[in-house]
């Protein structure tokens, strides 16, 4: 029997997009999954949309938070309920290719990998392609990743039997980055599946769309989480900025 994959999805005011994200899970050719959605005090119709899917498929489970946490702690609430040894992440406005789980799980099982990621493409708020592809950058360890934060959260699958249990850090836009780094510091490499298997929605009002705040978060990771000195932080930040521009232009 194929292993269970626990899919972690935070939800916050995503009524325009979350149905598409859930539909992309339902369309997966790999069907042994559970979708754990935690709603972070949405003020729109997100909860009702999610509830309608829960009624259709008992693999979809909703937890409604009683206070606003932010994406990191919201993901942790779902992680605490996850039953699968494999954990995948999907944001509430991103979309998976139908063979995403099937191909990535095959890669991990065949090779005994604990941490994998894939390429992804950018789409606009309406879901139309922006003709920009973010490709994988090979096997990533701490030094390479600090210079090129290329791993998209919605592309990652982790095997908890290999990497152990984990939690997200509470950062504005870098809770995933700090987790990847913590795992890499433990000696786990991020192995690529060099195919474009996810779509990332670029939204004008999202936390990650504010490049200045996102850059501040990366700098904070360098200085406060990684404890890099000023010279090391500056070097890595220049590399990060160069790669951030390059991956969105070329």
C-alpha cells in the first residue's frame, strides 16, 4: 500500500482561490492523502467553502483557529494532527500538477530521500501564466540555500521517518526558510525533482509580494536565526538578491 501523505494547508481570507487549491489535491493521481486545513480566523467565506469540501471527501479535515496566528503557527496546528510519515505543503492559493505527489513520492521512496522539492511556475492573481519558471537548483545544503532561497514551500515533501518531527518557526514570510535551514543544519539535503509541478500565485496583497518586507525577513534569518556576522550576512544577501531577480526575469 502507498504511504499516507499529510498535506498541510493554512487558510486565511482565501475565498477567491482556495477551491482551486483543494481541487488540485482532489485531482492527484496519488490518492492516499489527507488534507489538513487550519483556518486562521478568516473574515471572508473561506470556512464555508472548506466545509463544503469536507462534506464531499472525508480525507479533508478543517480546524478553525480561535485566534489569529500567522502562517507558521497555523501550519503547526495542522502538523500536530498529521498522521502521515510524509508531509507535503500547499498554500491556500497555489496549485499542484495532477502528477505532483505521484512523481515526488516515487523519487523519495526509490532513493530514500527525506527532503525533496520541485520546480514551479508563476501565475497572476487570476490564475493566468506569467511565463516565468522557477527551476530547481540541484542538491541544496546550508551554504547553497543561504545564497539562493529557491525552494517554494508548496513544492516540498518531507519524510518524518528520516528528518524527524518538526515545527515551523513564527516568521512573517520566512517560516518555511527557517525550517529548511534547520533541517539542513542537521545534515539533511534538499533533493530536487527537476520538473515544474506546482503553480505559485503572485498576489499584490500577499506578505511575500512585499519585496521589501520579504527581504527584511531574509536578513533577519541571516542575523538572528543563523547568527551570521555582518560580512557573511551581506555576502549571502547580495547573492540572494541577485538570484531573486534572476529567477523572476530569466
